[in-house]
C-alpha cells in the first residue's frame, strides 16, 4: 500500500501536472480579481479599444481553429469520405471545447456576463451581426455537444440513448455546416462596421469571405496539428484503426488545405485589386501584411503541397503548425494590431499581463479537459461493443 | 500604382480591369496548382 501510495504521489508530481497546476492556480486568482474588482482591474481595455486579447485571441482564434469540427464531419458524413472517420471524434471534441471556452472567455469580457442569454431569450436584436454570431454560437455549441454525446454514452454504457443520437448524425452535421458558414463569416463582417479604424489592407468588403475560407484551412490544419500532438502524447490510447488512418487523414487534409489556401490567396488578391489598395503594399504596414499573407499562408501552402507530393508527413505537420500560427496572426492583426492603426502609440492597446494570463489559463483548461476526456472516453479509439457510425 | 482618378467611373474601370486580368491569371494558375498537387497520385 505504501509503495502504491508513493507511486501515486510520484505520478501526480509530473512536470505537466505541476505547470498546469500553477497556471490553473494563477488563473483562479485572476478570475477572482476579474469578477470582484471589474474589467478595469485586470485589463488595459479603454473606450478606444473595447475589444482586446480575449476577443482577438480567445474568441476569433478559438472559433477559427474549432472549424475542424464541421470540416471533418462534413467530409465524413456529407461527402462520404469514410477514411476520415477516425478523425471525426477528436475534431468534434476539439470544436466543442473550443466553442465552450469561447463562451467562457466571453463571460470575462462582457461587462455583465449574467446577461449573456438575454440576446437569445429576452431581447433579440435581429438586425445585428452580433446577434447572429451569438445565436449561431449558442446553437452550434448545442449541436457539437449532441454530436459528441455518443462517445460519452458509450463510456457510460447507455446503449439505447446512444442509438437514438447516432441516428441524428447526418442532420446534426448539416446543421453544423450551415451554422458554421453563417457565424464564421459574420465574425469577419463584424469588422466591416469600422472602415476608418481597420487598416485598408485588412479592411475589405470581402472580410466575411476571408473569414469563412480561412476557417476551412484553419480547421483542417488544426486537425493535423492536434493529431500530431495526440500521436506524441496520447498514442497509447489509440487503436490500430486510428494509427492506420492517421497518414491518409493528414495527406488528404493537407491536399485540401493547400488548395483552399491558394483559393484564399486568390480572393485576397482580388480584394486588393478591386479596392485599388496596391500603394499600401510598399509601406511598413504593407510589409507586415505581406508577412502574414505570403509568410503565413502562401509558404505553408507550398509546404503542404510539397508534403503531399513527396508523401512527407513531417512537411505536412510543420505546415499545419505554421498555418495555425498564421491564422492566429491574421485574427490578431484584424482585431488588435491593424485595428486603430491611426492612433498615436500611447493610445494603442497592448494586453496587460493579467489579460494574457487569463487567456493562457483558458487554453490550459481546454488542454486539461481534452486530456481528461480522451484518456477515458472512446475518442482516439473505437469502443469494442459499438459499431462505427 | 498612384494613378490619378477624376471620377468614380474612372476608378471603377481601372480597378475592375485589373481584377479581370487577375481573374484570368487565377483561372490558369488554380488548375496548374491542382495538377501540381495531384500529379503523383496516379503513380500510386
């Protein structure tokens, strides 16, 4: 008993657990400060910059990177590409956690979080894009929750209710694609309200199109990136099917992502041309724009293509991580860096250490829940008692 | 690229003209890129 006890204590004090424990502890203190002393006590937000890193990173990046859920389930259940089946559950789980954490982050960011349900149930602002985003996120989070429940029901041994939910798979997938199309694009459209605040290179009438198209390859890259991490750290929870399909999933998604990225670059080019914004490309902001568009979209697209041609998984995995970084950079550029670009530097926004700490806390919470779920429920492997659906 | 435009019509003609040319380039480039992506699929 003493040995087992000692072993348990040793297992508890792993570097991962210690780091995560510290982050969660600090996050708990920051949460307490936020909800007892108000937003002003922990953020650098002001009237010029009412949206900071909690919107720019937690919400915009969270929603974009959670797009793997609708992309993977559409590929598998709508287009009938069953070779991607093993990627569906991890992608749905990532998407569900992504959206759940977006809603959690919103509780920190809005002034009166207890009124978050108001736009849905009390006062519907039907002419507002924010209402559409809010409604879609609310509905899609519900859809993702239902889509993930079969894994939980298999874990709990609830066969009958699992059978009922499995029959809803196709309709839930269609619903998920429709809702994602709506709110991924609407998040971009939100910034069309501020033509004088967003730098002309990032501002465009095509912003909703940019956001929607980029969400597709963000989702595919995130599935590859997450699969890379899962193979490295959670490999023992994977079955032979998952191991066997991983290469094909990565190559298929890499091919699709590369093509969509080139399509995205084409639309960006058309956006610059139709607005006649070529002259900005030679300025400092133009250089930064090219870093984003060429450095973090065109080059990873080429790396994806090289990886597909050479059947090189390392190329594909690096390209996926690079693309995920590029999406984060794009969303931060639009919401923070190129936003209010005309203000003097002393009025520009930079997140406080406590804002960044809260974002790190929320991401860490997601990782911990993902690990908790995948080590218990049939996510990275199929349950032996249930047929694949 | 700092072309001087006197009317909105001038501006639209110019930007739309450039856009059409770019679209032509894209119509050629996208199939070529697809061919580059899938060229070796047939070998397997």
